[in-house]
C-alpha cells in the first residue's frame, strides 16, 4: 500500500478575495452579519471580556507566544506551581473544564445562546494500551452525556487517542504485521466499533477527526466500515475531509458514490486542515509528492466547491462545516438560501472551537442556523499539548489573533459608549 500524500494545515481562517466570486449571481441574498459584537459576546461579563482582551493582546505577539510556550513547558517539566495561572488564563479561554461535570456551566452558557456543545476529550500524547482503554471509556461517557440532552449534538474522537500512531502508519504503508501487532489492531478495531455502536444505540452522531496524511488512509478505512454498519438508517458516523489536501474533493465524490451504492448516509465534516508545515516538511524530507494545495486560494476554492457538492447531494450527505473562515460560512448560508434549505435543517451544522470566532458562532445561532462549539476538556496538565497548538495556530493563521482582539476591542468600546 502506497503512502498517501500527507494531510492537515492550520485552520486557515479569515479574509479571502474569493468571496466576491463565491457569491456572484446570488447577491439578492442578505448575509448574516459577523460584525455584531453585542450578540457575539452577549454571554461574557465585562470582567471576562477584559480577560479575553488581555489574552488575545498577548497572543497577537508571535514572539511572546513562542517565549511563553517555552517557559511554560520548562515550568511543567520542573513541576513548578503554575497550574493556577494556566487554568485561569489560556485553559479558561479554550477549555470547558477538567471533566465532563466541569463542563456543565459551559454547556449551559452555550445552550442559552442556542449553541450546541461537542465534548472533546483532549488528552494527548498517551501511547499505552491502558491509556487507550481509558480514553475509550471517556469517549463513551461523552456519548452517554450527549444522549441525555439535545444541547450536545455530536461526540468526537481521534483514532490516535485509542491507537498507536506507529501501528496506524505500518498498516497504511502495507507492512506485514506480526502476531502482536495483529492483536493490537484487533483491539483498535474493537474500540472504534464500540464507540460507534454506542453512538448508534444512543442516537448520537460522532465525528472521527482527521489526522496526518501518513495515517489517514487507515483512519478512513475504519470510518467507512463504521458508516456501512451504522449509517443506513440515519447519519451517525462522520468522517473528516481536509480540504487543504488536493485530493480531498475527489475523495469526497468517490465516497459519496460508494455510500449511494451501498445505501448508507455519508457523514461529512469539512475542515481546511491543521498541520501544513508538518506535512510539507515530511514530504520534502522523504521525497514524496506534497499533499497540500499549492496556495491558500486553492484550499478556499476546494472548500467552497465541497460545500456545493454536499448541498447538492444532501439526500445522501449530512455536513458539518468545521471552520473559522467567515467567507466560507457566508457562502454556505447563501447557497442554502438559493437552494431553499431552511437554516435549521438538521443535516447541516456549523462548528467552531470554544474561545474562538464567537462572532461567527453566536451570530449564526442567532439567525437560526445549527451551530456547535468544540469544547475541549481534561486535566490541565494533560491538555497542555492541545493548548500549545491552539496558541500556535492563532499565531500562525494570518490575522486570527488580530481579528479576535479587534472584535473584543469593539465590544468593549460599544459597552463603554452605551453607558455614557
């Protein structure tokens, strides 16, 4: 089996000159405003908003993010008492709590704004069979919690949370597995099947997150097998398509044809990607074809073409747009209106990360669209890799921290003027 050209890039966000071309011919449709900060930050007190302002003002300085990350890693390695500081700053901004119970306040706050929650157990870096089993049990708990409330429309998991990356890569390359590896992969398949079956029996939809290209074929194979088992009555299992990979649109078309032939619903989560630099570096070092689109404009175009394809095949496809890109969200709602699709159509969702792009999430929800926030959780020490990546992605995505910072600034000014 050949190594697939690799995956994932930063959650490519913000401004793109493709929007004028995206809405050409449908200019009679009024877009949802993402500039209304009174809606975007309605759930935040003045004190919380000032903390958010301070945090994004720091994250706006790339050198400071690098320096802070460096010293936090050292402090954690030396077991210095900085947990309180982390928990009340970056953890509070981007995580819901240290446990499912600890996320209840966040779940309720999002519910009050008609925004759903996606509980995301974000403990990373564990590579033992014991940790894989423990993570599987925690994912099952998120499904149980989701089954109790319409406020949690999806659960989610990463296959690398329940399986060895080395094993997944060996399978993708086509290496012959020894007896122990075969037994190990049998356990992986059992974990995946257990999670998806629980989602099916509890009537909860579940995302399988995308990962690096050198293990993604293995993940895809597991995802489509689960869809063929559990998606015949309704969309339960969703696979993730990273549109910064040049072959993803063709894969989406191919997978739709297969789902139609086999008679199951295709669950699709569209993202741009998260590991651009990592993918390109590995392709260069190992001398295989770069799997990433040549330009960001190519990624943006592919993302919007994927939206068109999914909406046109909505009898087969249920879609979630996992994006912080304002133009892609606008493009989707314009196309929904053009096709006569209601904002609250249960097969179409928008999703953003907790602590980011509230101007998109809250304004879409206010306009009646289905929206959910990824709510990462886990012990502070264990979710630090996730938080480091959040900080780095905010720094890497052109203008993301500046955009967040400016929106918060505008809302603080608006509130001040209202009091005068």
